[in-house]
C-alpha cells in the first residue's frame, strides 16, 4: 500500500559552517504519526496547516525560511 509523508525543503547553505541537511520530514503531530493513504490527503493537510508547518521547520533550522513543502511517497511503506 502506498503512503505519503510531508517533506519540507529549507533555504540553507550546506557546508562547513551550515547544517548537513536541507530538508525535514514531518513524521508526527501531537504524538501521532503523520502518514497519509493518498497524495490528496497529504496535500490537504499541508494546505490546512501551512503556517504551523513553516514555523516548525524554521525553528529546526535556526530561523531559516522554508523553500518548499511537498508530499512524497514513503519508501518501504
């Protein structure tokens, strides 16, 4: 069964002084797994929670802005 997850890409410079990654997979909300059965469900969740998602991602990357929020098929699902 195909499942989808939210991935957020950040505007960060990778390298010696920057972080070692530029993306964040959103796996949980309020202690519950965030895995969607359809692409449309994932996109709907992103649209309904875009402000909260951007804020959370920015906090994880020292205030860096969000570049893009996407839904991807989860590997091994």
